[in-house]
């Protein structure tokens, strides 16, 4: 149902090149009201900074595997996103993860022997290039205010990602993550639709935590994030109904 991004380039990204004044002095970034790269993406990485805002709109789950990451679930089946139309335009009010808003930019290491991060972009996105419209990225060889703001946003995202990694590591250390499963019965079908392949917080273990552990996750701010995740899981049935309404269901109920 949900897996962590593959090795290599993260989801959405087809290529990455560093922004530099020699090659991109006349480049602009132009706005867009659609995200076609999102139409077939059912799960998008989410940082803990977004849990409280996101839990009102999307289920928050954790990917399967040894290194789970939080994901905003925008569809229950691979290749289905119920929040955008076929052109990648939002169908209505929702929470758009920072990961989506960051694209086509990201900070990346250009050399494996260096920890220095450079501002890079995906040249295939259609958002960045030699356009007459849009905002300039460089002026007289120097970053414009637009580029400075993009860099700041990417830096803040990396910081949030680091906090997210620490949060998940704590959940694993405390043994709070378990394999998730949701079963949804529909009228006219003998067998329910069963979704697996993700992780979630074990509510029973959470209730049985020792006082010192519970005090720790209360004081360090983890507890409200855990509750936001658990509350959001109720939205999985709403996503399921949206898939039905949009005609995006599998032909027969089967384990996923």
C-alpha cells in the first residue's frame, strides 16, 4: 500500500542540477495552478511539523520497512490520488504537503565526500527555465529575493525532515510502531477491501506505557503528534468513498 521513496532520486524528481550563475543567469520560475506529477502519487512524505495541520484532511501513516517515513495518504491504491483531477489541479480545500510545495527544488550534496548542500532543481518540471513570464532567479550573477526565499524554504524543510527522523527513531525505540491493516466492507460485496503494507502506532502499547515513558513523550511534544496520526486514520474510509465516487476503485476486492 505504501512504501518509502526508492533509492536514487526522490519521488517527483526526474533529474537534479545545481542552480548556478554561469548557466542559469536568464532563468525564471513561473507559477502554476496544477501539479501533474501528483496525479498518480497516492502517498507523499510528510514532516512532523505538518501533522497537526494535515490530520484534518489526510490520513497520516508510516511506510513499511526498517526505515519508515510518515506519509500523507492521498489515495488507498497505487497510482490513485483523490485530491487532484487528471490535470493535477486540486479538487477542493485540502492540505498540500511541504514536500509537494518544495518541488522542483531541493538541497542536495554535489560530492559524496562533502556535507555541503547546494540548491538544485528538476529541469524537467516545466516550472524553471528561460521564460518571459515569472520571477528571475538571478540578477547580476547574484541570487534574487525569490531565490533566497526558495533556499530558506528548502533549509527549513531539511530541518523539519531531521526532526521527523528523530521522531520516528523514538517511536521505533519505544516499540510503538506496528503493521497496519484496514478492512472496508462495501454493499454488494461478500469480501471486504483489505489494505495493508503500512505501519501505524499501536494504541494498546501507547495506553500501557510506563509513567516515565509517557512523561517523556508528553514533555518532548511527541504525544500530540501521535494523537494527530491516530485521529487521522479515520479519514481512510473517506478516501475510500472518494475513490468510489471518482470511479477509481479496483474491479474486485483483494488484499493490497
